[in-house]
């Protein structure tokens, strides 16, 4: 577990050999595959940005070691950091530099040879090409965010951290950003992102991790997570109101809603006891008619809220 001013314990690994570990039994154990998009979710103050800053060498952990492609993030900082790109939450740009100059300069900071063609491609991909000669201070907030993304990509990193990259930006940038992310993944770049837009994680991520109070409480493939923890809900709108659940329906966890006009049945798809067809047959046998039927499946957001709430309820 970790939090500001507390000890930091992690184990983090990717196929690019990005590793953070500690000998403490409280360490977080996480493996991320090459070319995978991993979404790190958690409430405010959970430790998402702290973890990213430690991996990127911005914050020094009180214990443990960080390796990026075999390079120690402290003793071999330049080599390690050259493997990593970071788009931080906060806007921080060189106000008086042009877009072209700041992105080109950022590439040089990481020891990469000049490559105008690559810089042009990045700017075009982010719809910044027409703004290349403008100074940063003249750009809108959304355009400044694009410049930060371009700077993070300028040195062709193999591991990219996106810390709330689309927070407060327009729909167009969000679309451009995710198109770019998909392209990077196809080229083998590993991407770790934090986001408050959980629908983005649901759409983009291959795997999802949930962190709270500095502890990684879950890391699962998105589809597996939603299959294991996601619930389905069947709602039947009855023809006649029901006051109490008949004894013959006690095998199903039914709840009466809407002044007796609805029956609600919640179940997990992996639960062998879930039996919709049996329920409908039993309703027919009992002469209980219904005029409408609809189902709802838990979203990733609902799963996330449920997980965090359970931890808070348990006092963890």
C-alpha cells in the first residue's frame, strides 16, 4: 500500500522489462504484456499518479527498485527514461516556444537523432500540423493538451503512460487520441492509462486494474472481469400488481418494485443456479402474466464503484 508521505511498495513488469518491485510482502504484483492497453482505475487520492510518477522517475520511492528495459530508473535514469513517454495530468508547456520547436526539442532531450519526418507525422496525427509555427501561449487548452501528447511521443517510447489524457478536452481530441493509441498498440507500444471516463477504459483497455489507498485490489482482463463480476438484471413488468413473492418462486432472488408492478431478478452469468427459462415457466404455471421484459448488464463503471465501495465498507 502507498500514499503520499508513506512507504511505497510495488512490483510492476512489462515485456519491455519495465519492473518495479520491493521485497515487502505488501508489494503490488502486476504483469503487463507488450502492446497491451492497461487501464488503471481508482478514486481520487488512490495513488494512480504517484505510481506513474515513481515509474517515470519523478518521485523517488522509499523502498524498492524500478527497471525499464533493464535500466535502473535511478542509477541509469537517462537510458531508462528514454524508454518511457508520459502525458501528465497538468498542462506544462514552454509558453514562448512554437509547437514545432518544443516537440523537436523534447525529442532531442532523450538523445534521439533529428527526424523531421517523424515529428511531422506526430503533429499531423494530432491535428497540430497547421499550428506548428504558433507559440504555445496562443493555443487553446485542448491544443496545448495535444502538444503535450506530441512531446510524449516525440522520442518514440515503447512504454507510454497517459495520466487522465482526455480530462477536460473536446470530443474531437478524445477521438484523435484514441485513434492514435490504437495505432501505437498495433506497433507494439505498451500503454498504461488512468481515466475518470470509465467508458473509455471499457472501450479501449485490454486489462483493467483497480487501485485504492495505494493497494492494487484487482487486475483482470476486461472481458473476464465483466464476466466474473458483472451482473445481469431481468425486469418483468407484470399485468397485475404483486404484494408478496409466492412460495413457489422462493428459489429465485426476486425483488418486488414499482408498487408491485415489477419483478426484478439479478444474477451472475457464471452462476449455475441462474435459470431464466425456469423462472418464466414457473410464472406461467402460476398464472402470473407479464407484459414486458428487459435485461440490463453491469457496466465497468458499476463494477468499479461496487469494488471500491466494498473495500470502504470493510474498512480497508
